[in-house]
């Protein structure tokens, strides 16, 4: 009878530990689900950050490109103005005479 009492006590202890283990297993499962959910949120946040970073980089690239294009246009206009100025200075230094279309074919010293 004493052994049966000890066996029941041990069985009750085992049942209690099994119940506690089941509760802990359930808690572990819940925590794993939460970790997975948090990981998914973190991945989404990282993706959004990457997208916003890419958008910011794209905007920076576009603005720099527009600045360069406008600078190129200004420089092209400046080149045209400088070419006009060079042409004007050439005409001033080396005037052309309207009737002198003949080209010397021979050296006069020959």
C-alpha cells in the first residue's frame, strides 16, 4: 500500500510535469510565431528602406543629370558666342575684299 501511494505520488508528479511541459511547448510555439512575424516585419521594413534609399538615390541622380544638362546647354551657348566673337575678330583683322576671288597660282619670284 505504501508503494502504491508512492507510485500514485510519482505518477501525479509526472502528470503535473507533463502538463507543465505542454504549457511550455505551447508558449514556445507562440514565441516562435511571434519571432517569425517580427522577422517578416523587419524584412518588409528593410525592403521599404531600400526602396526609399533607391528612390532618394534616383532623385539625386536625376537632379544631378538635369544640372549637368543645363550646364552643357549654357556652355554650348557660350561656345556659339565665342565662335561669333572669333569670326568678328578675324573679319576685323583680316578683312575680305569682295572682288578678290582670283588665286595666285605661281610664285612671282619664279
